[in-house]
């Protein structure tokens, strides 16, 4: 069974599964879901918790030994298995399949996984876990849904804000839900219950946005000029080097030229995207970008990125950050072609 993190509290109020899988890399959602499952397990009598982090040369026999041992202090136990790489290996795959087929009695098992790649999603161990466990999807909050998320969080502490203030807060904390959570808690400490004024929110909320180059590329592909400018400034303020920003942009733009040629030939675009390892929601993003850019513009973009690479390495004169900003903002301003 798959549920999202917002549904977990309701689920735990009526049921405590033997195995939970926390799937995703959103740190706030992971922390809160982990705390909620631990709390529910403790209410059911679990006073002992063992945690294992799977790294290189991890001994999976520890998991089997845990299952065979009995607790001296409580009737139930909590077992946490964190697999940061999302790749348990041969021995780990066997152990997870065995665990899924025969969960440990009187144990609440929590498996923590990052977003899985295509191979992992097609693996036998993942199929076994999905069939046996309650999988909690730790999805990131999209930009458009962030104001509503903030509104719900404020309501939990009997506070509210007008749409303009919610939008302002969303811009300030975008890309950093942990910081957003902290800012909301701070508003709860500084101001009483009720509606918050726009002035109070501005005075309290810091600019704690955290961006990465992949978010920059997505904003450019979508043609979102304001967000593109905001991310560029945020990355520069955080001390990111132009090369670290430019390489993900190359990775995002390079496949578009071949896709544009396929589109011009009337070829199968879905198959072409699959061949380019573009899956799921990203296909929708790429289709929108292809409607905006011409082959000439895409080829010029790659050439400009190569020039910026030389500037960043000191081989060619110029300000790499300035040229990168001009390129990204210029691309974001291109409108869809008729």
C-alpha cells in the first residue's frame, strides 16, 4: 500500500503495520514520519529501538540476528534500516526479500530509502517490499502548492495569513522545508493566535531559500523568469561556483537537440525521451521546452555553455557568473513559438 506523508497520521490512528518504507529525500517529511511511526510503535509497547545504516561492506547478518534475538525489556521492538544509496546489493536484496516474506514478529520495521532509479524500481526486492509494506511517499512540495502547505502549518498553531503574505513566505523559504518549518514555528512563538499581519511576517521571516542547479534548469525550461532570477541570485549568494551550476544545465539541455530533430522528422517522441532517459513528469517539462526553443537556439545554448566553461576555468576572458545569468534569463524569456 502506498500513502503520502500527509495521510500517515490518519493511518497510524487505526493501524500499525509490520513494515514501513519511507521513500524519498525530503528531510522534514522523513523526520516527521519517522517520529510518528516511532511514537505509534511506543504506544503499542515498543521500548527498544535498533538502527542500522547500510554502507559499503555492511553485514546483513546483523538484521537476521536481530530477528532471532528476543528483547529483555519490552514486548515489542523497533528496527530501522537506512539505505542511503538505494542499492542494498546482492546480500541485502536477499535479506529484504526474506524480511518482506516473513516479517519479524512483534517488530515494527522501518526501511528508509531515497528516490529510486529505474533499475531499483524494477528489482525483485523492491517488488517484495511494496507487496508487504506500507510505503510512505515523501514528496517534495511543489512551488505552486507551497503557499497552501504554509497555510495548513499555520492553522495547526491557530494562525493564518492573507494570500499575499503566504506567497511572500513561499518565495522566502522555497527549496528548504526544514527552514520553512522553523520560520512557521517562530511565528507561533512571537505572535498570538489569529491572523498575522503582512508587516509582522516580513519582519520575522528570513530569506532561507536553498536552490540547486537542477531547479535552475527546470525554471529555465518552463520559462519562469522570476523564479530563474531568484534561483540564480540564491545560488550566487550561497557561493556556488559557475562550473557546478553549468554542468547540470549541460546535462538538461544536451538531449533536447536530438529530441528536436526527432520531432522535426515526425518520430516517436515518447520512445526518443525514453532513450534519452527522460521519464515521468520530466517528459511533460521537456515537451513544453521543445515548444519554446528552436534547434538553432539549443545549439547556440550549448556553444555558450562551452564558452562559459572556458571563462570559469580562466582559459577565456569574461565573467562566468554574469554570462551564465544572461544566458539563463534570456532562455527563460523565450516564449512558445506558434
